[in-house]
C-alpha cells in the first residue's frame, strides 16, 4: 500500500486545518474551565474547604 503525500497546497491546508482544530479545542477547553471556575457552587465548595487548610 502506497501513501500519497499530496501536493504542497493540500499539505498546507491539511496542516492549517489541524492547527485550527487544536486552537479551537484549546479555546473551548479554556472557556469550559473558566465557566466552571466561576460557578457559584464551586465557589461555595472552595469557601467550605478553605478553613480546613
């Protein structure tokens, strides 16, 4: 079985799509973490656990 490497333009767009997918995943993960951190329930749990330290 032979793998076709494709044209330089095809490889460029493939790399571009891969990079954009990684950036999009990172952005969504960052926003999800930010929303989770600002959740009032999480803040309440942190306040409860804070005096125990």
